[in-house]
């Protein structure tokens, strides 16, 4: 069974059971953002987490086992994403990536924002002109070392 097949099994069961990511997050004890990433194949679940998800979604034993294997991270099917929502993030990095880089370097120095020591929170922000998507990302700053 491939990790992609496990993801499809998860998505199918989630739809059939009409569950939200926040409900599945309660089973993992993690945020809805982390849990979603994990169940879409980007993170490794502990045995306890995998068993809880497997029981809730009635996943096969092989799928539960796959959830505990360190995944190959990065799941976009093409260099330039074609899904409109995902493409907007690509566009955001194309337009503002140099701004992110410049302002982070000005504030912190030469380094990167970690995607390993990282938190994310996605919420709905009510607005009279149409609700907004509020995404807060927080990653540890890792300076480049000289040697």
C-alpha cells in the first residue's frame, strides 16, 4: 500500500463519516493543521495516534502501519501548482518571497524560518466585505553558521 493510497482511504472515510479535521485532531492530541498535514502524508504519527485514527476511520491495519512511517515530504504533483487555492500560495511567494526574505534578514540576520520547528493556525476572520482567511505561521529562526 502506498502513502497516496492511505491518504485516499483517509479522505474517503472522512467524507463518509462527515468528520472535520478538528475532530480528527482531538484523536491525535495535536492541532487541526498538524493533523491535516499528517493525514495527508506529511508527518509521522505515533502508534497511539495511528491506532486512534485507524479505529475512528476504520482504516486497514496496513494503512495504520503506514501512518507511522516517516513520509517523503512534499506532495505537490507539479513544479507550479495547478489547483487555484494552492497556486495562490505559489503566487504569494513569487510576489512577496523577496519581501519575506529581506524583512526576516533585516530583523534576524542571515538565516531561515524553520518548517520543522513550526506552528500554523488557520481561522475564519469575519468581515463585512466577505470573510477572510487568517493564516498565522510561526517558525523558529535558524541562523546560518560559519565554519
